[in-house]
C-alpha cells in the first residue's frame, strides 16, 4: 500500500495504522499497531477487525462505516481494543475511505489511524480523583477558604464557615464580604491595606457570628489577576482560643510580676553581667530609693573590692557567672555594700534561666549577718562550755558509740588518776569500767538508741569504777547521748565522786538524814529561787516586749513554762520538808479528782482500765487544789507502773465516811468525826511485805536506777499529814495494792469559796522606789520589771549602799523593796534603820527561803507585804499598786 518515503513513515510512526476492507479483513498493519495488540503482522493478517473489538463497541463500528460510506471519512471516536492476552485498552480511532483498483468498479477499503490513550485516561482519572480529594478537603477543613471578586462579593466559600461563624455556605455566596465584619471601621482599614499592599497575612479582626456574638479571627488574603478579571482568595482562622490564652498569659505575667515586686526576699535579674531588674526588697536591703540606682550595674559595683575569702569581687563574680550557666544554679556567700557604705554578708542563690532565646541569671539574697554573728557566738559559747566543763568538780567523759574516749576533763584526771592525754583514744571499758558493769552499760546504750539520742539525761545510778591503781571508786553516774557531726552519737558520762559522801553516810542515821533534807531544801529554795527570779523575770519582760507572732516568743514561752515547773519542784521539796505551807482554802475535792483522772486517762496505757467509784455527799475539805491533784497523780502513776505490760484495773474511790465513838477505825490517828475517803487500788504486782514500812521514806525506791527518785510517796505522805489526814496501805504480792487516804471534812456551811485573784490589767503607776538585792543581776532585774510598770527605780546590790542612798535623800522615795537575807545587813535590819528616818515609808520584803515568818512580827517591824521568790511581775505589780495606788486613787 505504501512505498518509498511513505513506507518509512508507515513503519516508524508511533501511531497504529491499519488497512482493511468493509468485511473487516486486515490487508496491512504497521508495527505500532502490532505492538498495541501484542500480535505479529502475520497473526493479525489472519484476523478480522471484529476479532479485536469488544462486543459493546460493535454498534459504534457500524456508525463509523456509515460515516465513511457517506462522506469518505469518520470523526475521531474513543473505543477499546482487545490485546492478544485478553486485556482491554482504550484507543482513539479515525477512518478514511481508500479507492481500490482491483476488479471492476470501486471496492470500499479503509485506512485507520489508532492512538493508545491508556496514559491519557489514567491522567484524567487521576485528575478527577484529585479534584474529589481537594473538594473533600475544601469541604472538611476547619479554616474558612473563600474567593471574592474585585467588588468584594463572595464567589466561593468553604462549608467550614458554618462551624466557625454560624452561616450556611449557600447563604453567603453572592453577598458582600464586608457584611461579616463586626465593626465597619475594621473593614475599611482592612480594604485600604489590601489595596496598598496587594496581600495581607494574619490580619486580626472581629467577625460577626450568626448568633450575634463576635469572634476573634485571623484573615489572610491575596489579590489574583488573570487576563480579564481581578479577584481575591483568602483564608480565615478562629483565634478566639489563642486570644483567651494570651489573656491568661498576660494575667499570669502580671501575677508573677507582682510576686517578684512584692516578695519579701530580694530578687534581681542579670543580663550579660548587668542588673536589668530588681524588686523593692532588694532596694530596701541596699538602701536605694529607685531602681535606676541599680540597673546597669554589675554585682561587683555594689560590693567591696575584695570578698572575705580574698578574691576580688570582679574575679569572683565572673567565676560564679560561668558556674551558674554551666551547672544551672549555684549557692554562695557574698559581701555587699549598701548605698551608705555599710557592708553586709548575704547568702546568694544564682540560677540560670532561658529567656527569649538567651540565658539570663536570676538571683535571690538573704542577709546572714545575724546568722554569722550567732555562729561566732556559738563558737565562743562552745569554748566557754569547754572551759566550764574543765572547771566542773564532776568527772565528764565523752565517748563514741564504740566507747573510745574523746574528752576527759580535769575532774576526771583527779578522780581516776589518768591524764587527759592518757585517756583519749582508749576504750572506756579498758580503762575504768569493771566487767560486772558491762551489762548495765550495754542496757543504757540500747535505751539511748531507742529514744534516738535525744540528749535526755539518764541517771544511771551509783557504781564502783576503777582508778589508775585498780582501786574501786564509788561514783554517781548520769548519762546522756546526743547526735553530733554527721549524725553520729556522742555519749557523755557525768561521774560525781561519792567517796566523801559514802563515808558520811556511815555516820548519818534516819533522823539526821531527814533533818539534813529539810536544811538542804531551804538552801535550794533560796539559791534556786534567786536563779529562777532572773530567768522568769527577764523571760516575762521579753514576752511582754515581743510581738504576738514569731518563733522567739514561742521559744521564750517554753522557757517560762519550764521555769514554772522548776518553781513547783521547789515548792514540792519545801512541802516535804515542811518549811512552807500552801494556802489552804475550803475546797470541793470532786472536781479536782475528776480533772486529774482525765489527765491520767490520756497518759496511761490503754490496757489499764480506770474505774471510778464516786459516792460522796460532802466533798468539802480544807486544802489547796495543787496538793490534792499531786497526791492523786502520784498514787495513780505508781499504780499504773505496777501493772506495766499487762492488762490491769485501776480503781479510784471517793466517798464521805463518818467514824462514831466506838467504831473501828483503820488507823489510830483517826478520831470520831466525818472524813473524805480517797482510795487508789490496782491489780498490779503488789509490794513486798519486807519493804512495806519503808515506802514513805524519802529517796526509797524499788525501781531501776534512773527510773525513779524515791520522792513520790514521800511527798504524798507529807501532803496528807500537812492536811491533817491519814494515809494507809494494804498490799499483797501479785494481787495488787490499795492506798487509803482520810481527810477531815468541813461542814457544808463553811466558807466554800475564796476570792478569785483579780486579773485586771495593771495600772501604770507613779513614784520612786528603792529596790535592794545583794545579787547584782536580781537588782538590775527588779529595776527593769518595776520600770515597766511606770515607776522610777533606784536599785542597789548592797544594803549598806542602799541605806546611804536613802539617808542622802530620804524624801525622794515612796516605797522600799528589799531582799530578806543579805550579807552585812539583812533586809529586816535595813528596814529598821530606814523606818527610823521615815516611819511612814511602805516596805515590801522579798525572800527565797519560804521559812514560816510571823506576819504580825513583820508588821511590827514595819513590813507591809512579803513576796516570795521567784518574783512574778504581775504579782509584784498588784502588791505595789495596793501600797502605791494610782494618782487618781491617791487624790481621792
């Protein structure tokens, strides 16, 4: 069919070319057509056109033949062919009629051009899929995408406008976009910017919601031009949540700024070595009035040239800056200088913080000048204590948990014969502890471990230790243990030399011992009350001067409470020795007993049951509440201890009982009359009959060393006797004990109430007072206390000097307060001499002995009132107020 150059085109073109007749037989095909169908030319020559056409396209082939027959060619049609492997692929076909010269007339033959459009179909389908995907994204995306023309009319807008602004997409298409702006001014400004810039990005504006509310939005828009039109495409994001977060962040920033500014601790910010911010506390500490005085300075600019350790401030600040950047935070001490030039030591914390892509330093200061002063004083105090311990007459030994000696004072050298150098570093068990004491020593160490090495003193009792010669030395040992460096315990042993006392004990009998105890109690009362006067007086003054809150006031309150307990201890000793008597008043015993039992319930083990048998009609007795409370507490405590580690019953009975003439009485000292009967019974271990007649002796105890003083029952016995009563005891081993107390009852019509102490605030007084005490510290204390009440005070620590001062200006004083027992001239002698000069002068006598003194005799000597030490400011003020009433009262 083709020849020459046309044949070359026929063979090389990528388009399939076929030559067939009207019956569908192929006359010729080119290689491209063969490749499309997967046949060789010979194989195709044996096929008809219909063999490579699917059934559904046969009608189309008839239409093509009709077009060719009518006009000599056909339109280009899309159809499908069947490959040799049976697969179907799309093609475009166009047919031309060719005249044939074979035979007579014209026979219809055709030439067709075939193009494989498989790739075009795939691209078309891909485009359709992409269009569907983009349409789906367009319809589902959260942001609003829109298109408007140059007049601002909406051409297209995404369906997300419904969720964001509450409008249907169809309602907005064709409407002015300006209708969505909440404020017309925003719209006009937006359009001006758009026209001038051509595009806008993240322009923040308020848009109207379909509900009428406003929504914070960010709008981005770009102008697009084509050959004929100008239009705008853009997007809208809802930034309401971001705006709310920004608001909260702003509030948070404001809060942190307030915390920074109003913090009581100085805080500063450093950027590249310079202060860029500081709070008011830092200004106050530096004595500056304005931040500008600090900002722009380096830390070394507000510091002395050199720090205490010797480095220059400039060198050290650079080292610390690098350390803070490297490690994140560093703590150190730094000497600063105030604006007035004074220096102060601070504890500084320097912390690196990332901020806006760079590192800054945050620093806090704490003035530790006072702490350093206290530390220095503690070191001095430690040195004084060490000196004091060396001067103590008691052998003091310190060991570690292994018993290795670390300290050995002078008294230890004298008592045991070893020098301190010989003792240090050796084990105490190898030096002075005999083997028979090892178990007791081991037991005490276990007890210290149980209580956590709290520093509690534990009287170990009397032992015989070894001196350097091997001889036994009797001592009274007191032990304690505290935690020291690194938390390791240190054990202290205080050994009192008993050799002299042991010799004296051989010569002392029971009566002499009781007499000695009475004398000792008086001496203790005097000396101890003088000590307590200073402690309680200055503590009271400090408490009144301090503000309500603060740890110092709490600490001093504990000191005062402890002093009150010491004061009560002296009273107990004096009660036992009968050198003083508590004030007895008509007292209902039942409330005191019930109150004591409440306290006992809280302190006794839960396994001890307390049973009350109270059947009393008349509980009125002549006594003081403290005595009754003390008796019951001592008896019940002893009873509970006898039932230790076991279930037991503690029975307290209170009843009134009357013995008539001829009745059996439990004790010969009981006479016919009405009594209040108080009984304390337990189910404990009982008392051995061998020691039953000694239980009321002072210092007698069956408890382990360190667990009791032997004074409890002795004090109870003394109180009961002082109240005119009788105490009896009945006990059986393993069956418990019962103590019965009989106190004389009062008639119900007796005066059952005593005047309550007037606790009204003290009035500020006027007048000049002469205060005399032979101890200078107490004289100064008296002056401080009375001055706090508004009076003018002249204090003297010598009665002779006080007399000379009075003689010099006898009319200058309105009142004399003098100690009783003083050297050279006693208080009564001083009173006598002064009243010779001024008989009308009021006199108050102070005493720490509490020995019975006749008030009639004192009044005869000119003494108006007597005050017992330790002196309490409130009591002293009331007495002075009574003798020197306020000016208004005196005028009346």
